[in-house]
C-alpha cells in the first residue's frame, strides 16, 4: 500500500526531518508537487548529547522540497506525554549523497 500524499496532512501537526539533520514540528498549511511545505506555529527541536533538548520557536516557515527527508503526522496525545526537556541525544547528521 502506497503512503498517503502530503496533502492528507494539511491542517495537521507534522514533524519534518530535513536533509541537513534538523527536526522541525508545525501545523502543515500547504504543500506542492515538489514537496515544498509551509508550516505554521513551527519550532525546531535541538538535541545535544551533553545538554537537554531545547526548542527554538520559528513561527511560519517554508521548507524547500529538496531539503525535506521525511514528513510524518504527530500523535499529539503521545507527543504531549513525553518530557522532551529531559531528553539528551545527538542531532541527526546531514544526509550525504
């Protein structure tokens, strides 16, 4: 079974893992055939092996499709139960082609 197109995530909270290793979460407001996406109420989760995870508020962002690695819907109930501020971990490394 093929995965759903990005349009099925419109007006839902999604996580976007980018080619450069960044993790951005926000409300998907738009997308196109080249996977450019518009996120509203967006923030970046910044992981560090030596410090606790931090969040950087971004507001409205446009992410170019060629920088999108993965987009998935967030389970808000499960995500809300995780104490993200206590998580330690390494930032994802950029994808190298």
